[in-house]
C-alpha cells in the first residue's frame, strides 16, 4: 500500500524508524543519481566518523558502530550449592566514547575521481544543540562551503535546529538547500510544508554540464513501498514530536481516512 501522504510521511520521523529511513534515503538517492547521470560521473556512498561521549546530548538518537567499554571488575566464577538459585555475577563496565559513522552521497568524476558535489541527509544528531554530531557536521559543512564542491543539504526532520538561520527563508516543516560552488552568496532553497510534495531538485555538476534532477518525492515513495512501512508504521498513534498544529492534525487524519 502506498504512503497516505502526498509529501514527506511524518510518521517516518519516529526514533524507531528514522535510522533505517535515513540509511535508505542515502542509498536510494545515490541510486537515482547513478541512473540519471552521464558516464562522466558516478555517485558513491562515503563515510565520516566522529566520537560521541556517553553523556552527549544526542546519545539517545545515535546508533554506534563500535562501543568502547572500560571493564571495572572481572567476572567471578562461583560454586553453586545444589538446589540453591543465586544471581550470576555481572561484569561491571563504564561506557566510554561511541564511534559514530555518518554517510553522505558523494558525486565524483569517473576519470580522476574529483569530488564534484556532496549530498547530506540530516540526522537527529546533526540537529541537537551542543551534541558532537552537530559540531562535527557544522565543521564539515563549513569546509565544504569554503571549497569548490557543490553542497546539497536535505532536512526531512521537523524536530531540532536548522543549520542555516535566515529570516529570508520562509518557515516550513522541511527544507532542502543547494549551494553551488560558483555562487555561495545565493542559495537555492525549497522550504516544503507537510501538505506539499517534496521537490524535484537540481544536483549541480562541473560547469558546462547540465544539472542532474533528483525527485525526492519519488525517493520517499520508493523507500516506503520497498520496505513494508505500510505495515510497520503505527498510524493509530500520535505523530512524532514536535506537536502539529490542530489544522495539520485534521489534514493528516483526513489523509489517513481516505487512504485506508
């Protein structure tokens, strides 16, 4: 069954679902670009790694690839009297830094592997104030904006802080921006509301080559259809935070009624 909403499905922002959705978004975006781009280019999934402390503000919304622990006491082997149930002694550990891997779509030239464009899909950690995930992302973002690489940022999360605060950009639930390397002072922006389809955006390449078009709505629908989200989403429950306006709740429930 297709998604009941014409645009982004806000139920996919649930903490239990978003990590999988986020990973699939990156893979599907790379796949769509490779299907459309000329033989001069290719899209690849690349990684960056940062360390996140156990008490980091975003520690509850990140999934570590490696968790380092410090052992405080070794396991103890005890003789158990026959018929007497005793607790098995635990190994006491202290959580240390978590190694977090974040992935992005990188478009390169086929001949010399030159990086042409980077596409970032924001995660909750990127939008949590004071978190290492946000700090690490903002540093990487600044480096890209100071380079000759085109930069595309896709924010499909209503919660959290925006990375770019500009009073000239209309408020909206979702935001996609394209920053071309040759015109950093002018950012192409798609502030997208909950009730609107996600946009078709340009992905810039080397000057003189036509942009590749990326249909974000088609990507979201593909992910939803291919991964059984119609059976995994709890549509009887509330929408994940932040709380919607009453008119948005009415619209959402009407979409669910029509799509049922």
